[in-house]
C-alpha cells in the first residue's frame, strides 16, 4: 500500500536523472529502503549485492556508523559555514590539507564543489581565467575523448561525448572537440597496446594542429572511461597523452570522479599512471556517496597564475555550499576508513573480481573482460569472432538489469550490452564470488531468450 502510493507520488512529481520520462512513468520507481555493507534492500524486502556501489560512489560500503557520527557531530556543532568573506570551517580546511598531502605532485590547491558535474564546470572557468591571466585568452578550445563522460552541466555535457547528453540540448559547443577513444576491444588499429597509444597520440596531435596550438586550452580525460563502458587504456597511454599536452602547452585535466578514492586501487588512478595533471576532478568516493561533495585539485602553477592574474580583485567563482562542513567532516572520516583497511581490501577484492569475470570468458555471450581494481566490465556479443553486439531489440540495459536484479545483483547494464561493475571496496570474498555466480546465472538466462539464442546460432 505504502509502496504503491510512493510509486504514484514519484510518477507524478519526481523527475529522474537520465531517464525516459515516459518510460519511467510506465515502469514506476523501485524504492530503495536500506543498506548495509555491500547489500541493498528495496521496499519489498528484496536483497541484492550492490555491484555498482550506488552510482560508482559508495566506495566505503553502506552503514558505517563512524561516518554517520562524523556528520551528526558536525551538524550539531556547526552545520554550515560559508567560505565567502574569507570565512571557513575546520573540517573543510583539514580535508583540503589531507587531500593535498595525498594528491599526485603539486596538486596542492583544492576547490570544493557539490559533485562531479560542477567540479568539471569549475575547471572550465578556472582554465579560461588562467589563460586570461597569462595574456593568452585566445586559448579557448577544449578537447576530450569520444565515449567520454564529464558530467551534465551546461558546458561539461558538451565535453561529454555521449549522444543523449547532446541531442536536444544544442551541444556540443563549437569550442568543444573530440578525438577517438582508445577503446581497445573495438579500436580500428587492433588490440596491440603500442599501436593504440600511437594512434591516440597521433589523433591528439592532429587535432591540436588543426585547431592551432595557440588556441587549445585543455585536454580532458578519465584515466579509465566509466560511463562510456569502462574502457581501460593500455599501460602508458595517459603518460603518452600527457607528453603531447606538454609539447603543445595544453593543460591536462584528469577527471577522476569515478576512478578516485580507491576505485582502481590507489587513492587516485593518476598515481598508477605516474602522471601529474594540471587539474584533477573528483567527487563520488570523496564522501562515499553519504553526502554530496566534489573537489577540483589545482596545481601550484595554475593556482599561482590565477592568483597573480587577479591580484587584489576577487575571482568570481563560488558556490554557497562549496567546502560544506558536514560534507568535509564525512570526507575526513571516509578517508580514514579508506586508509584503515578499505583500500587494501579493495585491491584484494578487485583481483578476485577480475579473476572471476575472466572465468566467464568461456560463456558464449562474453566477448571481452576489462578492468582495474574494483572497476570492471564485460562486453556481451553474439559472435566472438565478429564482435557482434547483442541485438538492440534485446534491450540489454533493461532486460539484463532486471534479470540481475531478480537474481540479487545490481549491475550497470549499458545499452550496448556492456555490463559494468564497481562494487564497494568492503566486499568480502564470498560477496565477490556471489557477484560472479549471479552474473553467470543472468547470462545463462539471457542466452535462452529466443532473440538472443537465434542471434548466437
Ligand atoms: C568522469 C565523470 N565526471 C563527472 C561526472 C559527473 O559527476 P556528478 O554526477 O556527481 O555530477 C561523472 C559522473 O558519473 C563522471 O563519471
């Protein structure tokens, strides 16, 4: 009764992100009720392992009392303090300092946002200001990767390269350019890592030269492309792309909104790639999804150039909730948990997850497995030689998602038949094994669908 009325209220009033509004009205909402560790429970009492950590964000797992306590304590003491007028709060200052200590290289300056989209949006503003400060405001062209996702703000959605974020929105802007993704499984140059790196390097150079290096401001990249289908570049790819940026005097923005905070193993994926970008954007795992927060990391050079460029004038970029003390208090506690065993467990669980997914290689529908740490995907095909995607009519994003759900597993089922995994770092061995078993069961059932079966045969 209660859940029925919630479904009606939702249908009537709640606008959902990235959804077909009419499709959602027809389906109705599934209301989540509670969660603990890696297990989520819906309103009907159905329990599932959350193989996607909410939206790749609850890295610490659900139900940590110490996080709840940190938030409650801060709310009692000081629920809000602005950062305007040179005011501040202790947790925000401490979190900025702890993050700077752990960030790659000289990414010593932190601007807090409410999430990833406004972190990306902020970098665009900072980068424009940076070049104005240097006296080269004509450097105003931005490059990103096909299949990339950089959020849903007005400008960030144009750096994003997923068609639904553009169609109907008048995006991308003409100053937003794309080069092909490294997408190893379907790269026209084949799967050889060196060939993929060479091809991406050539594409970036060619794009910069066509636009003119004197016009190119920045290159945006996710260390592993998430929403584009968990696309993992070959080792050395990011470093090679960074070298091109340095050669042409182009800033590198590493968008670590998904890859940050233990998702791929270390706190930041850039460290594994041995790259120090000019900016790093983070969110999600920063507070493990318990409260909203994002962070832009800025290098000494960028910060000082902007600061000196502005002189005594205020730099007109700010949010009411930047450096929110409750979010910062949560961020500090989450960081403590990561460093008190969660990162370590994530590395162990990630290795088990990857081995488990690899064990699915013999399944007739599995064309590719890829991942790093607790970020992974399998790509389903109906012909392994030809890499034929599942028929669109099989509607993988709905049918496979629903089936996994019924089997007690939440995964990300992309429209093109890629299944994404980003479980909480707290997963036990048996939870990882259950993710694999339930995936196999879901694949077996899908193989029995007449349309899929006939496409395979
Ligand atoms: C790489 C990347 N950048 C930016 C964003 C946007 O973050 P948010 O949804 O918190 O605005 C996301 C979200 O998934 C992301 O994956």
